[in-house]
C-alpha cells in the first residue's frame, strides 16, 4: 500500500494543485490526509486536491512523489479510479 502524489501543476483559485491518491484503498487515503491536515473537502471521489505549498510536507510524511501518468495508472490498477463519465452521472 502506498500514498502517491503527483506534481502540483493544475491551476485553480490562484494556485497550483497536486493529486493525492492511494494505490490500495480509500480508508488509507482518508487516514493519511487527516493525519497531515488535508481537509475532507479536498476529496474528489478518488483523490484529494492538495495545494502546492503542502507538497513537500506530504512527501516528507511518506507520500511517494510520482509523475501524473504513474499516478493515474496506479489509481486505475487499484480499482479506485472514477472516470469522467462516472463523474457526470446524475
């Protein structure tokens, strides 16, 4: 089991954001986020959006830094990935 984080490269609200995921289960992801001060409101169905200024702190706490493709592949392999189509369902 691992917590993965990609590069903060997604702009929103005047800052850059990274994605934080688990390669195994959401309970692990929620526990890691809570233990590291990431609010639950940052959770978006299969990942947390985390601001650039939290990136180094999360890596120091044990998140493994990976590129975006590796992160998505791990999320898909875990069975946790929520696709764009699934997000749009009413």
